[in-house]
């Protein structure tokens, strides 16, 4: 394995008007190269010292389990569903794993779904999902909408208190950083996604479009990821997590970052896709409240 590097980044921590503005030193530590089999990694989730990973559209129906040194421990085939566009992974507090099949680059899909894998099945090399949560966005009337209204792609979600929270990736002409936050019950069946808030990141698509999300194991905070930034949310009421304090963390490092998950209450893993000679790495950093 190549020599590991510490990339010490001075990050401007910009807090929205209701909060104090701070500057903090953030260390983004490259801890491993990802296996070549994970060139297009799009989601990661952490449990029992293992990272569960997946790739997006055009890749096999597989969950690849690696350790924190990037070594493959297991590859599990998901037998009863197809990888239309798998974009993120999330554990619930009981140890069950969820696959988010809701990538929607062209905003024309009507088959959006989340699949549950039971905790006791995670060690198997061939897995069948235990149930399907399908859903739709009531705000979307056209498939696809006009270019100025391409707000219904999703690459980021997590499970919290028996609900899924989804954060849309804005692909609209005239990008302004808007992201819809949707809430869906974690029960099998077909559901209307409930729009609970519109948040804004920033106005540069390449740096501010949301590519992944993760919530801390204790539920006290969550993060959203872009190619160069994190947004930290904390101090939120349990009934409406998007109403918390929102802080922007500039990672001072640009790559096609597509996946984030919490290691513990204060540390996160980040993974990026390999594009030519850039990326294909696993990183670790510390998030301070």
C-alpha cells in the first residue's frame, strides 16, 4: 500500500447568521486506498469496525465490505433487486442496513426505492432484501421537469427514529444551492415523501451539490457532503432535524467525494470516486460541535 498522508487543512467554518462564526483547523487524513473494484463508490456505512460500501448505476448488485485499511473482507450479492442507481447506505440503530436506490440524474424515474437488509443476513454472500419502501415526490409533476426545476435527484439519506431523511441533489439550470429535505416512514409499501424543509448550501454547483449524508450514532448531529465541503447540523429538535444549527466546513480538498459515514460521535469517514489518477481513497476527519 502507498504511503499514507496527513492533509492538514485550515477550514473556514462558516456558520449561518443565528450562530457565531469560527475558524478551526481540520485534519483530513487519507487512511487507505480503496480497492480497484470500488472505482465508483457512492455510499458507505460503518458497523462493527467494518465499512459497507456500494457503487452506483452500471455496477453489480453487490455490497462490498472492507476494513479501514481498504482491504476487502466480503462481497455479498443482493439477489432479489437490481442496481438501477444505488446512491447511499445507512444503518438503523438495530443494525439493519438500507440501500438507497434513488439516483435520478435526469429527474425522470418513477421507481424510486429503499431496500432493507436484515442485520442477521449481513454475513451472507448471497442476500435477499427483506422489504421495499417505494415512494414519490408530490411536488414533481413532470418527468422530467424543465431544466430550471431539476430538483428531484437524491444521493444522500439516513435512517433516524423509524424514518428516512432524503436530501436532494439540485441539478437545475441556475443552481442556487437549494436542496429539498424529504421524510419517509421506514415501513414497507408505497409512500408520499413529505417535504419538511428547503435548505441552501451555496451557489457553486461543483462545490455545493449534495452527494451523501450520515447521522451520528447517538443521533446528536448529522452531516451532508459535497465534493469539497461538509455541512454540519446539530442542536435540532427530534421532530424536525432540518431546523437545527447549520454550519459549513470547507475541506480545502476537491475530488469526487460521494460517500460519508460516522465512525463515532465526532469522527467521520469520507470516500471519493477514482477519476483518472485522482481519488479512490478513504479519508478520516474529526467534526467538532
